[in-house]
């Protein structure tokens, strides 16, 4: 190969690599990173955070155990499609737990050959020695490690816009306590009522089942198990004087999470039918276009804003408004009285924690529960969403261009996209886009967590798809090659300090720091000697899922060798 050919090959490879520094990089905008803390951030800190909290730094290595598990899930999808190939299509019940049932193997020998070939080629393609290209420069990687270890600051996204906000820990706690000290809305509790609330919600769901209002699958889905209290946090409102925080209660894993989803399933379709409903900004602009000839040139557009809408909704009035909206529409079971009972459970059992203390929201609805937006819209039928004053489009697009380039996107591609949009008519830019896209109904998804060193999964599955086509049954079940889809790895939002750190370095440690705990990293459900039953098992949860998760973590840390999951050493029989 000549020197010219080598240079051309290097150039072709580098085209797909993100440059360490954008060719036309600009200093981070003051609106991209807002530092409200007393700490001074380095230029590397600012450049890192200006990428946004959704930016995903390159992980050190991909999880081989997770890769194997994802392949197993993919093979299960093929087996399920083959197993139910001759069954008529049925509508899936919206409220049921995800099944883990696996069809029996060896029904179609061709399928077993396909799974073996794909697994073998994937394992052979794993190259732990392959160099990983880092999408962060060295100084920004150092800045990331520094920000991850700091406990004196809190990093959050702004309440509106895409800015990243840095606050002092004490200022963040002070603002949170300002909200929580309002006794009209929040009450400090002596203990955690999560278990009591879970039992009360289970009783309500059981009563609905006994009256044949919900199915047995719905009971299993809605009944709270292994619940924890919701979490309280703030999003800084940098667009308001004093930068107040918007209180949000994250109800993931809380007792009311599933029943809030259930209620929202029935009341959310009512919202678009409201005369004053506005879906988003393009929807508002389309409405103005429809009546522009009826608006005089001297007209002034005015908006109304409700202060702390979610926390100021009275429970009785909100439930009455929602039930009135439901009564105007014919809907399937359950009856409105049952939906009303579940709404009362969501509103009165939204306990949460902050700084290891337990609270209960007594007034309004928690911003974070699934039914909250629809519940608020049903109450405010006559109010319109807030809208900004219309500004010239060109200056705003210029600001967007600078913002995207500062985020690390290609300046050439950003400018080409903006020029393409400017060439379009206003009506075409506001038109509702068709979301159907390509026909993917017959394609099975093969989902992995992205890493640049992953095996060539697209190539492996495509090259071996002909194996499936040799079977008439599989040719009907899986006629097209699978779609490769990627989960994102941990992003900056997951990595940098977003939660209030504990005051003690090891708040949950139960052993002295000089004691070393030993645990078997093999795929076994018990420890080496004198196994102790885990708390998760005693609670009746899925201990196998908890165990598998912990095993994967320790197999990565202890670097167990292939076959993955066996705790053996080279040179030992």
C-alpha cells in the first residue's frame, strides 16, 4: 500500500470521529452554563458542562454480561414470534406486568443453529485490547472526574431552556427548606408511611377486582410491591429574580406510581378536547395563522399565569372537575367512582423524603406524578398555556446556531440545516409532521447499550439472516433483518453531582473500614459460607433479579474470564 493510499484510508476513518475540539469552537455561552455557586469553574469544567447534561462520555468498556443478556432477549423475541405465528393477533392489555416466559427450545432446529452462530461470532469479535476512542479531551475527562467527586455543589438542568446550573449545596438546601417549611402544603412526618400506604392502595385495587372492574393481570400490575418513598428535588428558575426552585417529587418506585399511570390513561384523552387546549408552540402558531385575518393590527396578545399551579390545586375541586370531564365521555370500565377513589389515593398518599426526613404533601398535586398535567388541565379548562412574545425569526435562529456549535455539533451541518429551514415557507414549518416513517412492523429490535468497541452486530445479524430463511416457518415469522437499536450509556446528568450528598462519607456502611468482605462472583444464589437470607427475599420480591444485577457488577470488577460468569482462574483445573 502506497503512502498516498494510507493517508486516504486514515482520512476516511477520521471522518467518523468526533474531533476533540470543534474546528470553529467558541467559548461556552453564559446562557449554556450558569454558575450560581461561590466556586470558580475552570475552562475545562465550562466546556464539559456546555455540552449539556444529556451528553454521554465514552464509557471505559462495554458490559460483556449485558451484551450476552441482550442477545438472549433478542433470541427470545424470535422464539416468541415463531411460537405464536399461527395465533390470531390480539390486543395487548395495557396494564400487565412484562412477561419473562421463554418458549421451549429445539422447536425449529434452524433457529438453534442461528442462535449458536450469532453468539459465537459475537464472542469472537470481542476484543478487550482494542483501543477506545474517547469523545472527551484529556482536560475535560479530568474535569469530569473532579465534578463527580465534589460534594459542595449541586448541578441541575434549568427549569426552562437547556442551561446547566451550578449551585452551592447549602443554597440548594436552604431553598428546598423554604418550600418544605410551608405547613399549608407540606407536613413533616415522624416515620416512613410507605408500607402503610402500600397496603391501603392494595386494598382499593383488590376491591375493584372483586367487583370485576379490573382484570387479574391489572391487579398484579397496579399492586405496589417493594416500594420506596418518593424523592424531592428542585429545578432552578434562572428566568426569575432570585433564581427560585421549582419543587418536583419523583415518584418512581413509590406506592402511587402505577395507579397514577392508570388514572392518567383515562383522563389524558380528555385534554385535547378542551377548547383552550394548546399542544405546543407550533400548535399555538397554527391557531394564530387560522385567525390572523380576524385579528386587528392594534390587538395585543395577553396571557395569564397561575402561580404554583400544581401545589395550589385544592383536592376536592380538582377531583370534581376531572370527574365532570369524565362524565361527558362514554368510556369503558372502571366506573368514575373507582377512578375518583384512585385519584384520592394519589393526592393524599404522596409521601417523600429529603435529607433523610419524611414529608407528606397535603395540598395540591405533586409535580412528577403521571396524572398531574392532565389533572391540572381538567381544572383549568378556561386557561391558556403561557406563550412568549413573538420575536424576529432570524436573530433567534442565529442564537440557536451559536448554541448548537457550542455544544460540539459540526458548524457546517448546523448552518446547512438552518439555511434549509429558512428556505421553507412558514406554513410548511408549522405543519404537523408524519411520524410513520419506515415500515418497521415486521422487524425485530436488537437493543444494546452503545459503546464504540461493540462487536459489529449489524454485520453479524445481517450475514446470518439467511439461516433463518431456510425454514419456511421462520421465513414467515422473521422475514426481514432485525433493527439495531442502542441504549445510551450514562450521561453527564447521571455522572455529575445532581443529588444532595450525604453528610457522612459512608452513611450506610455496617462494617469498619478495615474489614474486607468476601463474596463469590460466580453465578450462584448463595454466598460461600453460611448464606444469609437477603432482605429482598424476605420482602417477597424477585431475588434473582437483584442477585443477577449485583453479580454483573462484581464480575466486571473482579474481571472473571470466559465463559462469563464462572469464577475461575487461569492455570487451575
